[in-house]
C-alpha cells in the first residue's frame, strides 16, 4: 500500500500535539489542512486513527499502534534525505532538542545565540521536559540529561559546565528570624521549599562533606513542580518564606546580590555536568551534526 508521507506527518503532528490547532502551530500548517490529510489517511487505511471530541483529539488503539512505529520510521526517512545537506555550504533544516528546564535556563543561553548566528538556515525547537523521555519516539533529534539518566545505547557528549553544585539558601530575614542551620539534619526543623518531579517523586536534598553523603527529607509550606514551578520557589525564598535547595548557578545572581544567603555551604553536593545525547542507531541529520560540532568546538575553546 502506497501512503502519502505528508498524510503520515499530519497524523503524527496532530497525535503528538493532542489536537488539530495545536498540531498546526507545531507544524506550521493549518488545522483544516491537517484535518483533511488525516481524513485521507484514515480513508486509505480503512480504520479510524483519532477519536475526535469538542475538547480533545486522542489516538484510537489503531492510532496508538501506528504512532509508536511511525515516529522512529519517519525520523529515519528524514535522516536519509538529510544526506543531501552534506553538499551544502551551510546545513539547513530543523533541529528538535528535549531538555530539562535547568538546561534551558543555565546551559543553552551560552550556546544557542551564537549557534543560530553561525547557522542561520537551521530552525531550532527546544522542548523543556523534566521527565525522562525516549527522544526518538518523541520526535526529537537529541536531548540534554545528566549521566545518571542516560540510556546505555545513547551517544553522549559533554555540554555546559562539567562540575555543578546543589546549593541551599534563604533570605537573611528568614535566617535572622529562624536561625542558621549548622548541620543538614537541622533542616528538619525549618520551613523548606520543596519540589516534585512529574513522576510524583520528590526531588532529593543531598549533602556531602569529607566523602560522606547525607540525605534529608524536610517539610515546608510550599511544594512546586520541578522545573516549571522553580521560579515561584525562588521568589518565595527571596520573600523569606523558607530555605530553598537548587542548582547553585540558578541561585547565583541572588547570592551575589545578597537577596539570598548561603546555607550549609561546606555541605553543598558537587555533581558532574549535563550531556547532549542522541541515538547511535540512526543517521545523524545535518543540523544535529552541526550542533554537535559546535558544542565540541565551544568546549575546546573554553578549556
């Protein structure tokens, strides 16, 4: 059976976005064009692929099966066609990255503007997601994660600072009022601003000194979603609500300004920096290859 790739791409855009309007925004098409393409595909296959209501568009069982196989397959087709890009003076095309909010805030701003200036024909889409996803199945070319969350069959290269720290901090007013902890266990008696991953797991508060790692599980008045709610927790800490535990680089501007005061700094946990990772089982599209080379060059020049 010969199926139009445009119709398949339309189905993929709508299914991933959860709606025709959302799919149109993501794909740069129109909702009516996507709807007609999906209708043609369903008619050709003789099966309904999407259940449509006034509130949502959800894949049917047949649609789910097609979706799972279609994403990686179309990525292979796009990668194969992308070989032509190697004959251009400058690569062109789209690059989709799946990254945690922390990387979008702390790592990419130092890289992306100069990369896009060097490669003006590349269109970059950055998807922030703090849950671990299969980047290939999600239709992304690569992702950024830390080494403890990398799959074994992925190729990973360092990106961003190689050593980072988790910092605890609070406003001087809060510490004047409630006291300054001298040991991580004392946090159990303080108002701590916590966060939780989308999986439901609480983000750990871990400390290290003289090779000994200590984990505490304090309580507090505010719980936010890791990533998306982090700025709210920072603002609460600045307002004197409690103690926050976060990337040192995220808190650094407030530590330098005096809005926040370091807490338990000799105990701050050090950890290795993030990695850009991508599948080693597929052809590397030209935009991704350009980004990989740019990241390596940037790391070499800053070493």
